[in-house]
């Protein structure tokens, strides 16, 4: 069973809070919609893509920190498995 991504949950919450569809952010980043879906469920985007996503979503400094904390939590969880 694949573990859910804490970062993915944060990214999904930010995207939905701005009423942005996965197709819109995928087009902005030049990736497939399935890639965005996967980032929101199980894997992490590359650092550059993450920065672009957070900027596109208009993430506040606190929201950016929340995303970084979630990414760290995913990393710790994965290394414990």
C-alpha cells in the first residue's frame, strides 16, 4: 500500500482554496495532469516545480513553511519504513 503524501495534502488544499483545477496548474508547469495528481497523492514534485506551484497558488510565507514541514514529515516517514 502506498503512503499518502503530507505535502500532497497541503498542495491539494492550496490549489482547491484558490479554485484552481489540476489541468490549469499542469499547463502552467508544462506537465501532465496525471503528474499533478500523483504529486497530490504520493510523490513530491522537484524543488523547482514545488516553488513554481507555491508561487502560482499565491502561498503565504506560513503556507510555504507548512509545505516544507509536510515535505520533511514525508521524508522522515519514508526513512522510518
